[in-house]
């Protein structure tokens, strides 16, 4: 596998960091979760549980190992510093300054291992007036301006159902940053510090709206943007049975086919009409869509290229032919609970594909990983406690 020779020490918890290291572990990296000796990663305790750990924890921490260290104790910190000598990457998501207080910040670690790549995922980054602020996904979205644009015209901002900042603004940029640093290290022979801000990441997502504001100084309004509520050709409509049909007929050829199929050819000319006219067009389309069930519309548009799709629930997603064909829902055997379903690997490599080889480790399951480093330690305190 492409990352088989890479060892990652992962001190992160919950979602952004574990998702990042999951991507690396899926492609062969040896990811060692360094958890505290009390409860470990908080995500272990979420519900529902699968064999004492949460379903979410199993999904995010597959293919990993777990060891327990208390970095506030000198003996455990010494063991961790020995581990750094053999590691390629350290991943952490504490607020700025925490790792320095513990004596395991990048400046310290690079003196032990100049090749170490140190990635920090925080809400606002290591610099700036917000650096020490607490926050969650919703806060990063709101500061970046994305939350302001999510929702219907004249309505309140809508909380997204997926953690955009955590995964899109944090985990993926972190994984890419680590890969870039590993690539550069092949030339320089040295590691580097990677500063990932989830707020920065969200800002970088605003490619279809923020540049327009820069160019015009005109503030975009919620529900009035072409791809977020303004156009009748890019909208969601309710069907007779209370389900929803997604219409993404942006190109004129798709819009024409859509209007033809629903028997509203007179609307073709109004695809890019002014906003008030768009409301009328939406009303007319809704009047037609509500006359049939979702399944009837899906069958009617079968084989018709108009960018139409059903709004599916998770039960339907799991059974979806495309999802199955792409192996995006897979089953992993577990000795206690049997078959456990997992979200598949979204990055498809033709020669060296990723794989799900194991579910998440038990808290501190891989103590044998610590044994060589305990031997280097001048104290037996850790051994006495564990």
C-alpha cells in the first residue's frame, strides 16, 4: 500500500483529526492513537455502541492501533519522545500553546527528529486574534460567512447536516498537507510544521460566491444565489407522497428536457428570468411535481438526461446501485458483534487501493507498541500503573 512505511502518532479526538488519520490508515500508514489513560477519545462513548465503543468511533478509527499515555507525567512524556524518533508524522488538534506546555510542541520534537512532520488542526489556526478561541463546526462556518448563505430567502441560516468545517475545512486539508510535506521531505530530508485552520478551510470553499463579492462589493443574500435558492432550474420540489425531487437542470439542454418532460415547455424561456419571475416559475413547477409520487417521477425521468434525482434517505442510499457498485458501503467482520457496516473508501487508486483491514482498537489495546520505548525509559512508573 502507498503509505505502508509511514508511522503516524495521532493525538487527536472526535472528528477532524481521526478522519484525517483514517484516510492515511486506509492506505497503509501505521496510525497509533495516543490516548489518555482515563477515557481516551471522547467519541468512544457516543451512541449507539458496538462492542462498548460507538459506531462513529469504529468508522473513524478503523485500521489503527491504540496506546495510553499521560503526557502530563514525565515518564510517559519520555516514552512519547522516544516514539517520535521512529515516527514520520505527529497529528494533534489541541488549542495553540497546549502542546508547548506539555513539552511536546514542534520546536521540541524537531530537535529529536528533524524529519518529523507535525500537523496541527485547530479552529482558527496558530496565529490571529481568534487563535485561542474555543469553537465548533458551526462557529467556523459562521465566521467564514458560509452559514450566512445556507437557508431559504427571508429565513434563518440552516445548520448543515454534515460537519463541513471539520471534514472539508480540517481533515482533508490536513491529509493533503501531510502528503505534500512527505513529498517535500524526499528532497530536503527535513520535516515541517503544518498549520491547519478549519475556518481557513471553509473560506477556501467559497469559490462560487466570495470572488464575486470581491469583484463587485455587493453582499450576496441568503436564498438568492444561483446555486443556493435563486433559480427554479436548481431547486428541490415536493412530490405527492411528501417526498422530494432534486432538479439540477442548469444547462439549457437539461432545462429544456426537464420542461418538456413535465409538460411545461412554456417555461423554457424563463430559465434565467429575474428573481421575482423565478418565484412564479417555481410555483408552476411545484404545482406539477406534486401531482405524482417520487417513484412515479423517477420512473418518468428514467433514461432522460435532465439532471433529476430523488432525495434519498439513508436506507435508500445503502441500497443504491451506484453506492454498491462503488463499494461505498462495506461490511467488516467483528468477533463480538458480527458484521459491521462501514462507509467505504472514497479515493480509488487503480494500482494501490486502500482497504479496511480492522475496526477501531480497544482503549490501549496495543500496549506492545510501547514496550521498546518503555525499555528506554528510566522509570517503571508506567509499567506499575498498567
